[in-house]
């Protein structure tokens, strides 16, 4: 395996920090060329001191000044802003770009990286949710690899390796059910953000953790899976699996099921995306069946956790609907974390935003960007009226 130069977009988040742990385990296989962040200057400075990237990009101006001052005697260049982010992924030396920025902000730099022939390790599901058709067309045109990092999509990808000529009957995405599995609508009316931020199995950032609690994260994964694996809506099923051991499954036309198992640890799918098609020996913790003598499964409660139902509806509607869904969700999650709205109100605002934004198909990048911003404005105005 030739040594790969990695750019990590979102290096101080949960996926970004774990990716650096993986890279540190394999100095002969990976090196860091670019790191990008929003605001966490202190952690970025530490990362530069450990990994010595060629360039870092900072999105927040005050954080940029802090990083620039701290690294004034370093060989690492410090860049600022969205345009610099897109410029950084154009570097000739970069082999693969890990997109770990949260939200639709990851769309434009991902498009730029693909346009410049870079393979993508995709941890930013919103990129495909917002503009899946556009991304797939560009990936095909440029002949790059789009490698999933989400544990569920990595599981499907691993199950499909070697099965290229065998038609898929359906895929089954597993969901933990989040911290409120089994709760009623009455229970959820009293939920506070502190409760929603306590995921039973995974350690993630605040936005993704809230999405998991509301099942919107699984809804976004359903839309992402459609584009990653060229599926129809009816080929995607969600099953709640509280132990999070079976990360997802593929069912083929003969009825056979293949699943990928392992303990809940993002480092394995991150490593697989970076090292693909090779599997590198590591010292990560191993799964032991005796630690999990019982694995259980149940149907998701679509009436209580309406976000998953809304995601399926948006995917069926197609066009700009998934973009609208995602934009409204980003707004309501921020409002919930800011104690502006209740847990159940998030679904209500998302549904009303989908109703108010005019459907459109055959979208350009400019259209996607317009509907992203327009939907945010609609969702925000709905919240302000509450």
C-alpha cells in the first residue's frame, strides 16, 4: 500500500479526532496534509504540533488569529475562511479527503475535492442528503471513489465488496433507538437537552447525538444510502437494534443476508475508508460474543419518532425535499440545544417547512444552495412565531 496523504475537514470533531488516532497508528501508511476547523483553536494547535500538516484552515476569525499567532514559527501555513477551505483540497499531493464537517457546510468543499480528482472518505452525510444526484454525477465523471465512513454505510459497503454482480433485494440499516427508545409522546414532551445528549452506545458531537435521539440521524442515513448504493426507497429498511453490534445488513435476491458486526467504535470504519481496499492489522478492541449473549431487534416507532417518517417522505418526494428536510433539521436542532423549543417541536417545524417550501426537481448547485438557505429562513420564522 502506497502512503496516502490525507486532508481532514473537521479535524477537531468526533470523527476528525478519531481519524487522527487511526493515522497515528499507521505512520508508514498515512500522513496529514491539511486540517480544517471551525472554532476549536486550542485543539488544532495541539494537532499541528503532533502531525505537522502543510496547511490548516480556520473558519472562525478569532480562532484564526489565535492559531496564526501560535503557529507563527511553524512551517504549517494558516489559512482563513470558506474559500481557503475549498482551495486547500485542491492540493496536488492530497490523495483522499475525509469530510467530517457537520451539516450542509460540507457540500461545497466536497464538490471541489471531487472536481480535483480526490477520493472522498465521507463522514458528512448531509452532502448526499442535500445534493446526492449532483455528487454522484460528478463522482462518475471524475472517476473518484466515494468511501462511506458512517458505521452503517461502511457495513453495507463491506458486505457488497465482491458482490458487484449480485443484485441487492434490500438493505437493512440498524439503529440503536437512541436514549428514548420505548418512550411515549407524553414522555418526550418533558425531554431536556441534557437527556437527549446521553447516547447509550456512541460518542458523537452534540448535533449528531440529538439527531440520533430524534431518529433524524437514521432518516438522513436512509437518504444517504439511496445515493451511495443506487437504491430505490423500497429497498431500504430500518430496524432498531439496541446493542449496536450488527452495524447493517444486505439482503440479496436469493434471500441471503450478509451483515457486518463489531463493537461500537468509529475507528474501524474510518480506517477501512482510508486504507481501502486493504485491511490493516490494528490493536483495536475485538468483539466477543460472550459479552453480548443476546442481540435484539424491533421495528422503529414512526408515530412517536416522526423524523424518520419525514425523511422517508422527503426521499420519496425527491427533488429539493431532502435538502429542505436537512436545512430545517439543522435549524431546529440548534434551537433545541439553545432551549428555544421542545423535543417534539423539532418534528413539527420540519414538517411545516416541507409544506411551505415549493417543490422543485432538476436542480443545479445554485438551486441547492438557494433552497438550503430559504428553508432555514422558513424554519427560523416558524420557531420565532412559537
